[in-house]
């Protein structure tokens, strides 16, 4: 049996949630220690970069279009995301993204809180995402 390429290797994690914050353009302004541990990037490598630095190519564009449409409307987005680690491995997260407001009530950025996705949700979502990507091409 052929050994999978690094992109095909899954990274498992559990425990503390992954938290990050971005400005209104999706540039990372905060990454907690767990985000750094799971993604394989240092905080200095994450802060100041677009959040899509960890975007896996298996993620349909339509998923992120819906995410942005939802959070720009001031609503919380929830879904499963497959992220790419610095070392080429990937990990699935159950993600919730919500707006962060300033004292005047205007959106100043976004916060994402993530936890490990269940195996069942991953299997169901991977099939859906594969179908979505096929339609995009």
C-alpha cells in the first residue's frame, strides 16, 4: 500500500478550544496557544496574516462565501472546516465564527472558536464538500 502524501495525513487533537480573532478583512489579530499548537505555526507566523493561511484545498469556495455572507450580516456562522497545518497534515474543526463589536456597536472584527469535529460529522461533511467542489470545477 502506498504511503499517503502529507496532505492526506490527518492530525488528531483534543482538549482545549482553538480561538482566533481577525480584523474585518480576515487578518489574524489574535491566536491562542492551542491554535498555534494544532496548526503548527507560531503566533508570530499567524498574527498579521490572512486567516486563509490554514485553508485546505478540499474546502469548497461556497462554504467560505456562505461564512462571509453570514458574519457580514451580523449573524454567527457554524460549520465544519478542514484546515491545513504548516507541516502539510490537516485537521477538522467544528467552528463557530461571530462578529466582535466596538463600543459604538460597529463590527470591528471576528472571533472563531473551534473544537475537534466528530468522526461522524467529518465523514458526512467530507462527502458533501467533495460534491460541492466537483460542481465548482
